[in-house]
C-alpha cells in the first residue's frame, strides 16, 4: 500500500509542475503579444505623425508662390526624408496587411511630394487629385492599423 501513496505523490507533483509550466507559458505569450501591440501602437503613431508633418510641409509649398523651383524641390525632399526611416521600421514590425497599405500610402504621399517639389500649386487639379489619392490611402492605413491593434470597433 505504501507504493500507492508514493505513486500518488509523484503523479500529483507531475501534474502540479506541468500545470504551472503551462500557465507560465500562457502568461509569457500573453505578455509578449501585449508588448508587440504596445510597440506597434507607438510606431504607428510616429509613422502617422511623420506622414502628417510631410503632408503639411507640402501643403505650405503648394500654397507659397514665392518659393523658387530649386528650393521647392529641395524643401519637399527634406520634409519627406524622415518618413523613410519609420517606413522601414513599419516594414519589419507590422503585419503583412498593414505593410501593404503602408507602402501604398507612402507612394501616394511621395507623389504629392513630387508635385509640390515640381512647383504644382494647391489650386491645380493634379495636386488636388494627388492629395485626394493620398487621403484615401491614409484612411485605409489608419483602418488597417486600428484593426491590427484591436481598436477597430471604436474607442477603448
């Protein structure tokens, strides 16, 4: 009968150890997932802010009639340069779906940059069309980011 008691203790210890390891692993995965969401939230905010700053600079260029063409292009490129760094961070951190929409948004803003840098003014149909394409892509990007962060259903 003593061996039954010993076997019960051993089986109980194995069950306790296995369940503890299982629960620790689940907690670790949950914490890892939360850290990824937190990192993405910060990165996405920085990326959207960089895109917004560049877009606002292009708007200023497109409205300013006094900026010479050579300075206009140089200014547009300098305003857009910070977007490249964050774009690459998004490319390695975001999901495939967000990266695809991010790339489209980046290209549309780059088109706006080229228009503003070339001297196209805000009243020009090409500029307003390019700006509209960028805004549509940006709307899709924000929706994809919200979906990935789990906040697409509204305010949390």
